[in-house]
C-alpha cells in the first residue's frame, strides 16, 4: 500500500493510545511533512496526528523516519506515567507519577507472540493479540492518511 512512517511505526502509538484509554477513537486529524523530499516523494517521512476519543480525551502522536523519537507520556485524571523507550526489542523503561518504576524486559517478544499464536491454533483458544486488534489499528492509520491528504478531520 505504499509504506511510509505511519504504516511502519505509527501503528504503535495508535495502539498504545487505544490501550491507554481503553477506548476507540471517534475522529482523527493528521498531517505529513518531510525535510528530505528527494527521498520521501512517494511516502510520508513524518506524520503528526491527533486521535479524538469519547469524553474529550485526546492523543497526540508523531512518527518519523527522519526524527529520533521513542517515548510515550500519558496524563490521567489522578496522575501520569511515561515510557522511554516506549518500544524496543530490549524492553521498555518508565515511571509513574507515584514513583512506581515501569521497567519490563521481554526476551524475544516476536517469538513469544508467534509461539502463542501457534499454540492458540492448536489448543483452540484465543490468541494473545488477535488479528482484529491489528485491523482496528490499520483502520485508524488509514483514516489519518485520509485526514492528511484531505486536510480535514475524519470521523470514524
């Protein structure tokens, strides 16, 4: 479908926003930018987006092939937390506003998921991460691309 920063890495902050809120977005906005148009003439180098959730909750995201970024900050009603790095093969590191450390190392996370998928099929049980989750994320990613192309808010 063409690739680009949003398809490649932008799906992770989209999924994290859904997970952090426990909600599905109702609308999106987005824009693309590039500092290297000679390289990124066919796909997005950088995409900035906002996801609107019920109850006025907003998630602001940015993904890029040209900028170094890897953090997640969540502000809640009674505190906040951050992850830096937010996504890494070696695990995540962060802290909650109450001082709780959020450090998790996951060895071979792709192998863990693939093994679980295979066992779920053999055992006839639900997968750790069902395909429907990816489909929800991609529906939102595609809406961000549409919002960026049309320069308007897209309702979901």
